[in-house]
C-alpha cells in the first residue's frame, strides 16, 4: 500500500511551527549581526593590524573554518558554563542552550564573514586610504567613512550568500535540543507519527527562504554591474 | 577553573565496556574518514558530470540539472539527511521500504549518510565546475567549434582540461567541507568522530579532553586536504595563467 499523506498536522500545529520559525529568525539575525561585527574586527586585524595581531586573527579564522560547526556548538555548550562558573564563583550557574548556540554561531560565522570582508577591503583601491589620510582623517575615521562603506558595497552579494548558509546552519541547533523551525517540525512529526509530511514541509520552507536569498544576491549583482 | 584535566582518560576503559576511550575515538575517526572519502569520490565524479550538464546547449539536460543543483544547495544538510533517513523509506514501494527498515541499523544509517553527503556535495561541486567551464575564455569555445569539433570533442579536448585545473582551489574548500559536514551523521546515530567525542564526554565526565582530541583530528584532516590539493594544483598548473 503506498503512503497516504495527511497534511492536517501542519495546520493544527502552525502556532508551534511559527514559534520555531521565530527562533530560527532570531538566531539568524543575531548571529549575522554579531558575526559581521566580529568578522569586521578580525578582517581589519588581518589586513592592517601589527604582525602578532594579524597572525592571531588568521589562526582564529583557520581554526574555526577547520572544525565542524556541530563540534563548535558542543564546545561552547559545555565550556561556557564552566568558564562562567569560574568567573562568577557561582557553582550552580546554568546557561540556556539559546545563548550557547548564539555564542557558537557568532564565533564560527565571524571566521567566514572575516574572509568575505577581507576580500571586500582588498577590493578598495589603496589611493582611497591615502586620500583619506591626506584629508587629515584619523585611521579610525578613514576606515569608518572611506574604506568600509566601499568594501561593504562590493561584498554585499557574498554577505547575503553567507547569511543564506547561516540560515541553513542554524538547523544544527537540533543537536543541543534547542527548538528552532526544524526542531519544531521534528517534534510535531514524531508526536503525530507524521515525519514524512513535516520534514517535507520543513524542506520546502527552507528552500523558499534560501531561494529568496539567492534571488536577492542576483538583484544585488545586477544592480552593481549596472552602476559599474 | 575547577576542571580536572586528565589526559589519561583516553587510555581508560569505557564504562560501557566498549574498550578504551581512545580506541572509541579512533573508531569514530575511522567512520569520519570512510564516509567522507567515499562521498567525496562519487560526488566529484557526479559533480563534474552535472557541471558539464549545466553548460550544455540542450535545455532538456540543462534545466533538470539546474533544478537539482538549486534544491540541494538551498536546503539544510540536516533536513536532507532526515529526508533520506526518515522520509524516503516510507515513500518507496512498501516492499523496498520494508527491506531497508529490516537492514542492520548501522548499514541503514550508513546508506542514508552516504546518499545525503554525496548528493549535497555533488551539487556544490557542480556549481564550481560550471563556473570553471564558464571562466574558460569564450574565444576558446568558438575556436573549437570553428575547428569542427563536436560538442563531445569540445568538452573533452578544449574546455574540461582547462576548467578542471582552474577549479582545483575552490574545490579544496568543498573537500574540507565534506569532512566537517559528515558530523551530521551523529543526529541519526552513526557515531563518527564528533558523535563519539560527545558520547565519551557523557560517559567519562571529561568533555574537554574528548573535544580537544576530536578538534585536533579535524585540524590534521584539514591540513592534509590543503596539502594534497595544493600538490595536485602545482602539478597540473595551466602554463601562462596568473594565480594558477
């Protein structure tokens, strides 16, 4: 007997699924913001920092790019409470999985964002920096007002691409039982014995969201080539 | 910090009677290597075929390949794994589905992981190969056609020999990603390196030694991949190209 589909679980469970989607969105937005800020710092350190700082930043990036994200999530999930207990002296302190997940994503994604931002900074002509200095801007001012605005414009498509990858990666919080969209779909599917429908639905939603990102990348690239 | 580091934990017997913790970790490493290398080799071959398919003039080939690549690149790997493991056996003809469910559970997990990693990685590789083929100067394609080469001859003698060498550096990161992505296998119970280190951390109450060992193993794998691809790149470099 072929499988008979029953999609009604999804209709009944939609508030729960929506909560899960909200968690996914929260993780993506906060990890993206944190990752881009930290990634910019790392990229500046790698490009303009003194030698020891540049080497340290490169080591950081290579470390996080060679370790699976799931392992990073485990590391943070187990290590952060131990460190915080040592700092605060409170032996019963606990850290929710949501904060561990965020910390892990920011640490790992900043390594990926760093490489994109570094390429973006590299695409700005050196004359621009010289001109900024000639105008009497400080190093910080010339970064903030001259180099970074141009760099970010050049790398916008890559940043959106990386954020689509981040959206896909957030589903890995499943391993620390944090209920994001996939976790919610999985829970409902197991409860109702409807894993087929729920996982297909989850795949369709992720596909739609990522396709939106891919479309945005295409738009950004065509606008840029029109202005170039 | 009041954490007791004890590296000798890896040489202690597991509380579950599975042998030394260190040996368990090595078994996990073995799974990681087997899954990743097997998936990579098939994915590379499939990715080259699909990448060529995306650049062919025939749209009955180009469209299905484009859809495949888009779908597999734009859904989370974990969702794909759950689809292969939980969903596909239900949708197959019942006799097949039952045969799969009656298999040895490790074999069933292995099958799902291999399918998942291979098809995901092939979609990524296809995209790199397509970019590589498109980056070979358009004049070369026209020159080949002008010389009277068939489509097959054009790809075999002009486009692929150049494109495949150009894509070696971008393929390096895909190759590294297979090893990292193989960690998702733990979610369906296949105890590869990350899964094993997690299990050891539960049993031994020494999470950080287990995670450190796994982390070092992944870093060594990454170094080995970078070295291997770099060697291939240098050996096959296209004369006269910058950056090659």
